[in-house]
C-alpha cells in the first residue's frame, strides 16, 4: 500500500493544505529533498498526487479523483466485513434453530 510508509503519509498529509513545491513539503522532514521527491513520484504513480511545472519548480497537489478511488477501495473493505458479519450471524441463527 502506497500510504503504508510513514514518511510518505506525512508528505501526503502536507498537501492537504494546498499545492506545494518540493522544498516546502520537505521542510522539517527527517529525510532529504531527493527522498521526498521519490515519495512524491510514488504517490503520483498511484494517482494520488498531481504535478505541474511553475518555472523551474514543480508544484504538487492532491488529486481529488485519486482520493475518491482510494475512498472507494477502503469502503470495499468495510462492505466485505459487513457482508461476512451478516453471513456469520445468519449461519449462527440457522444453527441455533437446528439445535432446538
């Protein structure tokens, strides 16, 4: 999972406030600016971040469509868990009726 890495999550989190150049994203992080660029490359590859050029700087921002896709993927886990819970409750109910 792309967001499993804590540094990558922090990079992602910093973009919540709006578009930022790499140096602003990297400020105060315990990794180098090139490392932050690599994390941004992974986030961009996953469709979670957009990149645009502004002169010689690259500006990164969250990609809303990617967030929707991520949310749908996460929601699918919730749906699967509820379906499994429902099936287990129904099975337990049927089993308890059979024992009576």
